């Protein structure tokens, strides 16, 4: 009983498990599919699609706070004049 409690506490304090590389690729693919639906002109231009993905800052990064779980956050590019 005591061992189970310690194992539970240790797993809770360790934080979120690291995101598997396959999950990262699936998330990137899902975002790109959504971009293709929103912007049909990107369907036939993989280079422009990758640039759009990079410009929006959709890369996964480690979150802050307790656990530091991986987050996929959209950061819009600054207005360029």
C-alpha cells in the first residue's frame, strides 16, 4: 500500500511524459491539412505550405509551469511594412 502511494506521488511530481516523435509528426500533419482546407492555394505548393506553417510559429515547444507539457501554440507574424 505504502509503495503504491509513493509510486503515485513520484509519477505525479515528474510531470507530463515527453511527447513521442510520432505524435509530433501527426500534429504537424493535422495542422498542415487544416491550412490546406483554409487556404486551397497551398494544396499544390508544398514549399508555400511549409513556409506558412513556419510563419505561423506552429512548432511544438515545451510549456512552462508545473509539468511543462508540450504545447502547440500559434504565434502570428508581426505586421510587416
